[in-house]
C-alpha cells in the first residue's frame, strides 16, 4: 500500500495514484484511425465489473491501481472527457497533476472538474483543449497518431484513512521541521509515546527500563522506581505504597541474599498502596518465601493489578 509522508510535508497517510496513458501502452499513442475511442470505452480499470475495452494504459499495470479504480472515455455532444472513479476513500480532495502528451508544436491544456469524493460514478472529469478554448470545444483524442492529444500522465495524491482511525496512530518514523526524529508507533506498552510509567523492549527481549537496567531493592526505605518494570528484592525488604500504573507490566523476583538453610530470616514483601488491590479481591500484600520466586502483574487501572503469573512460593493476602 502506497502510504507515505514527503520529507518536507507535515501530512501523513498520503496515497498516490499515478498513470501514464498512451505512449508505451499495448495500443501505443491515441490514434482513432486504427483504435478509435468511442463513448464509454474504458482505458484503465481494477474493477471486475468494468473491464478494459481499449488498453491505452502504459504504467502501472491495472492490478496495481486501487480496487474499483476506473478511467473511462466519455463523449457528450461536442464535449470529450476522461472520467475517473478513484476507488480510494480520500479524506480530503486530492491534488491532481496532468501532463498532456503532444507532438512538437501542439499546445494543449487540461481542465478538471472535481466531484464528490463519495460519488460512485465519477470523482473527476478531465477535459483537454487548445489554449484559449472552452470545455465545450474540448479536443478529441488524436485522429492520426501524430497530432493532437496522444496521451497523458496523471498523478492523484491525497490523504486516506487507515482502518478505523484517521491515521494518527499509524504514522511512521518521520523528521520534524527541526530535523528531530519521532514516531507515532507504539514505542511502549499502553501508549503511543514513551513515558516513565511504562517500559520498552530491549533487544534481548527483557522488560527493562529506558537505560536497560533492572532495579534491585536492598532495604525497606528504597525509593520505588516506576521507570523499571523488573524489580529484584532481597530478603527482609519491605516495599510499601506500590501503586499500579495503567498498561504497566511489573515483574518482581526475590534474590538469594539472606536466604540461609532454605529460608529467609524475614520474607520479602510488597505492600500495595491504600485502596489498591490484586485480581478483583481485597488482596494487597505479596509475600515471597523462597529465592527466585517471581510474580508478574499487569496494571488495569491506577488502583488494580491483575495477576498474570506467579511462583508457588509467592502468596497473596490482605494486609
């Protein structure tokens, strides 16, 4: 899918449709002597119900056009036009660029009529005429393959939706005007922008802090560090007033410090803040009874964790 952001543009989710008609196609340049275009002829299409009747498309191939794209030649009295159905849901009117193909000495200009983006019959009409002529005097395609309109190049560029959003959550990496790099991709869990209340995945697939460290608590007065999602606690450590963070995965593991004769002198504990609970119960105290015990919690709100996994030596209780 052609989703792009030009380096000098603040726009995102731009979609480009490009066509070259005439020279280089199966039928070559427009020439009504041998391949006369008549009213209703379809020159390019990726719509299964509207097949190509005169293949003047040079590039790209029809299957690379948007689904349901149709380019049709229309004759209405003395007015000749090329009518287009984009086949793409642009969120705003796209920009149109047209370059007629002519022989040396011919001067032809293009006139466009933009229509509703939701019109299923025609979103754009293109008329070609001699300089100074009106649309009613639009010229037909070349009658001899050497004079008049031989073909044209067309580019249609505009913003589209992605999925069910307007696209903001799908922006890729880009440079700002001051050449700083940023992204709208989910760089951390539960948010589009990296915050201190979440973690990023390291290359070794560990859940670590922004600087790659794991927080080790060795005494009860340690300051809680929410920029790290993996905590290690020594024997006797009591962590208090732990508060859930929305979208945060918290992994806590007990170390072997002060673990003598298969027992801790004082079991490490983690106490949630007042009003905070685990697994929709009144449990708010986590106790580790053995080395290498671990528990994995996920914050669903600012007051609640849900339990993802725990060792048999970890117990939950109400303080």
